[in-house]
C-alpha cells in the first residue's frame, strides 16, 4: 500500500523555466512533509519541508505547496538550473508515537534540467 | 558530505549468505535509521534506534536485525539472503530522533545477491 505517491517518474525542463514536482498521499494523519534530493552515488539530502498547518513554505528558489483537502503537495523550483538535475523524493512523517520520526517516502521523480 | 558514513559501499554475495552493513552517525547524533531502496521503489523504513535502544520498527523482515552500539554506530545484519534482498541500504541519523529532527543520510550500501 503506497501511502505516498509520485506518479511522474521523470520530468525534463529547460534551464531558467519552472520545474513542478508533484506528490500525493493517502493518510490524513500525516503531519509533516519533506522533499529530499538525491544525486547518483549519494544519499538523499534534505531540501525543504512543510507542516500540515501551513499551505506554503519558501526557501530561495524552492517553494513547497500543500493542499490538504486534495492530499497533494508540490515542489516548485524557479528558475531551474542544470545543477538541480537529480531524483527528488517526497516524504511524509508518520508518528506512531511522540518520540519517533519515521518517514514514508515516495518512489521519486527524476528531474533533468537541460540548457 | 552529510557526515554519515556507511561501509562497505558495495557488497556482492550469494543467496543463503549473511552480511553486515555498518553505519556511523554524524557526530553528536543519537538516533540512527535504516532504510531499504529496491529497484524503482522509494525508500522503505526498516528500523530506528535511539541511544542504543530500538525506538521504531517498519517493514523489517525477521531475517534482518540491527543494533546500535555504545559508541552509537549501528549495524544491520541480513541473513539467509534472497535475490529480492538486492537493494540500496541507507542509514540516516538525527540528533534526537524525535519529530522535527532532520534526518541526514549516508551514501548507502549497494547489496547485490547472486
């Protein structure tokens, strides 16, 4: 049962344009969402997050939008740069108890930014 | 460089064998997590330790076990290996292992079972 879904396995965008990566989830009890970026031969790197009490969080070129009613979040990268080419994972936090922080990941979207 | 180290980087073994993957967390981090990434899959949470004690369990098979030692490094033991265990295994660490902590990931160990 895939609780976090990234339905687009890949995305190709021209340098300077906007990249929009999408993520859907099924569990309304998720309270925190994160985006991780992964380069080949490296582990995922934390990029940006959003609490379920917000609908937008911005950090430089990266903005995450959360639509709780649709159980959907998206990551916008503006402007896209070739160095942004990587696999992007959406993750949601599932808290079975207060003192743990288990993450549930989507399958990833491979972003390619071309000149 | 996240500060989390994992050894070995690559491991090739045969079905039925047993292997141990090792993880050293970032300096100061008390919590360690293990994740498995199979082909075309997202990262699947396996298990979390905090200061030597198991804190949360995910979809970890009974053939797999883990522990965190007094020096806070962790080992993931995989036994009676099957072809389907071939995957990338990531370790992550965080300061307290509680909600809101950022998890920092190591580069992973690629396990190939032949």
